[in-house]
């Protein structure tokens, strides 16, 4: 094997070497999310989450698209990403419970998290 043939694997492993990126992948296993929801669940700034997502997207592990003013992300459908993602799930199973609880809270507060200026509850408090 040459260095060039190993490059994609090395790039994927580098991206996976950060706890926040692994936690993002676990969150996305439950389905698509808005970047602001990911930020709320992980307790990170949206800009930090966006940086992590850029690396994950570059390696083909996640995809993203805009819905109005929000950016949504999900696990990639690409065939090349599947073996990498499938190999991670058994290793990350212990984190799923905690993240699932946090995700449930974020989804319950989706309106306040993503679009506070358009949320009826928040607007009536202003």
C-alpha cells in the first residue's frame, strides 16, 4: 500500500479523533438535526459545531442542506461512509443513552433553540 492509497483512511481517522465529532455522529444516528440543535445538545457554540461538521462532511460521513435559514445535517448515504459508520456504533453505544436524553430535550425546545424570534412562546414573553 502506498501513502496515496492510505490517505482516505488516514483522513477519516483524523476526523474521528475528536470526542465532539464522535458525539455528533451518535446524535445524527437518530436522524437529521438542525446545527443549532446539535450545538444545544453538546453545549457547544454553533460556530464550533459547524467547524466539526465541515470536517465530517469533507470526509463524506455527513451531508448538510439548508431549510430556510437553518442548516440541517444527517449521516451520509454514501456507500463509502457505511463501513466506517457501522464500525463505530458498537464502540459508541455507551454514549447513546445520555445523548438521547439531551436530544429529546432539544427537540422539545426546538422552537426556542432554532428560531426564537419566530417562536410563539418566546415572542409573547418579549
